[in-house]
């Protein structure tokens, strides 16, 4: 079950030299001493369940830092979740787990949306999902974005069940904010499912209205605007003992209904794991994380991935169809580790998407990695 063992150079303490020339040599040497491995952690079902740490995650993560708190081993959180900006998520996770996190260490399902800014920067787009979807998109640089709550509030009667949703009062401020836009005459150019939708009935209805009419609800049938999903997870592990339906389930519901009422099939793009692109992006981010060596020399290099490629990158996840499948598809240098604290609970390896290693907890996974890399 366990593949061949890889070794990496051990750390050695170096004296800080102040001569400009010798300092340059010292920096180059420190760069060469960066770990030749990195780690990507899934969050839900591996690090936390709900808002509670699991599997010894705080202790495991602290082993990736120096005693003084400096990051010594590059790692990221690679999650299909989201709904809040990466900077806010980093603060929340850091406080919960007792570690210092950079926003760049949090790669969420919707993080790739920032690459579409130039295409839709000034166009009207609608952001769907729990949390703060419009804030997320605004921070990425989208200038003309409305949340689904804001957008739907502009159309009286667009949600025929609104009057029965006692749990959801009318937010007048949302309507006032959105009313300042020309939503009744300006076409929606794209819809982004940023995080898990809350009000499925309304969101399916309004998205069908937008997508069937070329971006203007109530109008004639038109060319479908672009549609993007942050992930395609059918299920995920939350607080409840059995898995909960995720964004992939919402996509199936929307697609099934849309294809029944529209002459052409729904056209969409899904991001998130297990897309190999997500893993390639994670490798780049891991290579660019600033580390402090034992002599406190910062060893950041934008060309790190090219000049000092990782020998091994570890993906620690709980979902075989997402985390393990994605790492396997990405190929070298990815090494997959499956935990039993989330979606997967089996005694043996997963039959369809077997991991390189199966462990009970994330703490077991980190222990294995540090021993394998001679980094105890």
C-alpha cells in the first residue's frame, strides 16, 4: 500500500553573512534548502467537521511551523468549499486551528473565477450561493456584480413561493441596492455559482429565467449567458453523520429542469477538484509560498517551481471521487492520502479510486509524511 520512500535534504543551521556577495550566496543556498515536498489539505471531513477540528488537525498543522511560528513546510488548503473571500477564510481557519495563515494558502472552489475578470469585468453578472458571493466576486475585480438575493428582489413575483417562505423576510436594503442598477434593461452576461445555494426553488427558477432569455428575465428566448460552477461535488461531509448534497446535486437539478423547458441543453463550466487544473494551480501556489529558513532568510522565488521542482506533493482528503481521483489524474508529483474521518469510512482502500495510502486521521497522514521525508 505504501510506495517507495523518498528522502529530502535535512535542514542545517547557517550563519548569517552580511557581505552583499556572501549574502547573495546565502540566499541561493537557503533557496536550495527549501523542502522538496509540499502538502495540500482538504478541509471538511479532514481538518474540521462543522466548526470543530477533527483528527488531531491543530497538532498536525503546528508541526509544519518552526517553534517561533514561522512556516517551514509549504502547505495549502485545497477545498471545493467557499462563499467568503480567501482572506476572511484564512483568518477564520487560523483562529480555529491556532496557526498563522496567509490568504494565498486558502484555495477555494471559486478561486479560479478571478481568472475570468478581464472577460466580465464591467458586465452584469449574478453571484449565487451561501455566505458573501457578491463580495467574493467584487474582491476578485468584478465591477458589476449582484448577489442572487439582490437580483431576485428587483423582479416582483419572480419567485412564486416567496410569500410562503416565512424564514426569509424581505430585505428592503437589498432591493434598494439592486434598484440602482438597470437590471430590467441590462442583460446578465454570466451567472456564477460561488457556493452552495440556499434557496434551491428560487435559484433554479431565476437561473432558468436568466439562462433561457439571454440574460433578461421575462423576455423572449435568447442565447444562453455563460454559467460557471465553483465545483461539482455531489456530496460532502458536514456535521450530520451521513453526507449532505452539494453543488453537484444543485447542478443536476438545474440541468434536468432547464433541459426539459428549453430547446437546447444547458451549457456550463465546472471548476474545483478533481479537475487537474486545480492541482497544477496548487503546485504553483505552493512553490511561491514565502518560507523562513533557520537563519531567518526568506526563501521566496516566483520561479521556484521551474528551478526547484517538488519531488512530491501530498494530497490529504476524505473523498475518493474528488480528492483522490483528482490527485491520481494530476499524476506526478502528487501522492494521495485518504483519511477515514469524512466521506470515506472503509477499512480497506477505495475500490474505484484507490489512494497511495489510507490512514485514520490527518495527524496520521502528517506523521507519515514527515517520517517519509526525514523531516522529524
